[in-house]
């Protein structure tokens, strides 16, 4: 009989921001403990570095160009059967607690019950962000990161508190179940607003933190595509002072530790219910966060801070150690049905199978971005030591992540790396036709905007930054 399966997905957790990942100062004792009793996947990615498409891809096991859920105004609502439906069809109990970022409660999205679910605003989402042509888009009037930055509580920290408490109660209530279950838990931290309880803010004195790398004020020149993408919601100039900018870094890492604290509470509840030895736990996040690197905040680009995610799996029969084979969230999508012995058509591959070849560094991983701020499509392909970022209408970027893990040196035009460019470009074209997918995304978004009454009506639809949580 399979073990129970608990999947915890946070929001906007930078892959390297864990003690077990070797971060020099971030404190994540509970994630470290989870990794110590299982496997940490050292090179994991999101299929799209923004919330709604990443979660739609996770739900369906398909890339964004396959399910055509491109941006934060195209939420999942069960229109494509996902891993949840696969479990339901087989009679496996499957429920969710917390953030999903699908369309709305009541949709047949693959859960027997959704507890305090967080979905897109009014079932519609960020339609103004679907307007991507540079000449037509506008910038929000409010600051993306929130009006206040620093110690305290917010609706998001209150929501995570409620999600954690509901999860602990759920585990207690299901301690004696005679059938293995799947529970998905969605936490919102460390997603902005950058407000965190005082004790977690105090873990990171702002004046003690290193400066984010490659700030344009110090002479770094952003790639033209990234410059245009960031321009729509440029956070760096909106800080009131240098002190507030340092507070933002401290608050982000404080939120990472706050999230870790809640993961610890969930794991303690699992243990108290007597389920720890009979439950497989998977932890990951929908995407990362730039946290000031290159003068960028939030996600929405192809650099490691944004597109890489943490991933840990622990439980019965999960080996202890590190897996360096590149993986992504679609591999979790494949893992969930496989855990219960079910077949599910999916781009991904079960993590349990990948563990059998934990040093397969040539495994290809792909990500794409067609959402807010993107004047054209952007595609990432990772294979071996190299990573290729392809932008429609702009020069590509090629990074050697072994020699240059900070992605400081673009090798795309270097003749010494022409073979790598050719190889990764061929791999990209095996997955997509970049120009055709770019055109498809713009066409689908144009149709969406028209369905809401055109550009002026669309500009009024959607939250300007963080999606508000439900009442708890």
C-alpha cells in the first residue's frame, strides 16, 4: 500500500535561500531537517516564472504553450484534466488547503474539497497584464511590493497562519484513515507584501546583509528584454530610501524563515498525528524571486533567482542525499499519480524514477514566459553545464552555470561556445517553434482582452500586485 502524500508549495521562494542549499545566512531549520531525512533536488525549475501559469502547468503536467494558460489572467479551472482528476478517478482522497491561484472555488479543479482556497481576483485575474505591447501597456499606480515594508503582520501572514492551523487540524482529523490520501498545502510566503512578524525580521538585521549583486547603479547593464520587462513595474526606484530597500531584503528573508516555521508546524502536526513514518512529503515553490539582483524584484525573468525553485522529497523509501539531475514542477505533477500506482499523461517524469539516475546532468529542463511586462516571448533551456535564454526579437544569452553560477558573462556570441549554442538551440526547437508560440500567445491574449470589452476595460481588471487572500 502506498504511503500518504503531502505536497507543500510555497510562493516565490528563491531556490538558494535555504540552509540545506548552502546559503550563508538564511535560516530554514525545518526545511533543512526535511532535506536531512530525504532528497534535496539541487537543480529544480519552474515551467513559467509567474504564479498562475506555473500553477496551471503544475496542475495539468503541461507546459504553458501546451495548455495555453499564458499569464495571470488565464487561470486553471479544470478545463484540462490534471493529476487531481487522475486521483479522483481512481478513488484516492485528494484535498487542498490554502493558495491554489486557480479560477474560483467550486470549479472541478481536481480536489474533493478545497479548504480556504486562494484564487485569482473575482475569477478573472490580472487582465491588464495581458496587454503586453510596449505601446499599449500601462504601469500600475500602486507599488507592487506593497505600501509598507518591514516588521509587522499582513493579510498574507494572517492567511498563512490560518492555512497552517487548518492543515494541523486536518492531519489530526485524518490520523486514523484506512486509505492513503493526498493533501496539497499552499503557503503564500515569501511572496510580497514584504511584511513579516518582528521576530523573523529580527533574524536579518538590514545593515548586516550583503548588497544584491549586479545593480545597474553600479554600472551593470541589463539585457534589453529584461530592461523592458522590468520597466512596467520597476520597484527599485520606488523605495523611499536606502534604508527601506535594505528593509525589503531583510523582510524577504524573514518571510522565508516565517514560511519555514510554518512548514515546521505542519511537520510537527504530522508527527503528532502518528503519520510521519507513513507519509511522503514533497516541498517546492511555484517560482523564485530576484530580491534586488540586477535591480529586479519579484519574478518574471529567466535568471536563476527567478526561474529556479527549491525541491525536497522525504518519506518511506526516499533515499537520503542530493540529486543533481535537473528537474521541474512538472516532475512533481508526474510523481503524484505515480505515487499511487496511477498512469498520468504528463510532460514530467516521476521523481522516484529520476532518483535512479541522480547525476544525469544532461537532462533537459525548459521554462517560458509570456506574461506581464514581456514585450515578446522568453524561453529558457537548461542542459548540462549550460543554460540558454532565448528572447523573440532580442539577442540570446548563454551561461555556463558551473564556471559562472551568478550568470554574469553572456557567452552567446563567443565562438568558443558556438557548439553549445547550436546544441541547446536544437534542443529548444525539439520542444517548441519559438516564433509560432510567441504569435499564439499574443493571439490568445488579444482574444481575451477583446472578450472583456477591449483595452480600456481590460486595464481596470485585476490586482495591481499581490492577489488578496480570502477571508479565513
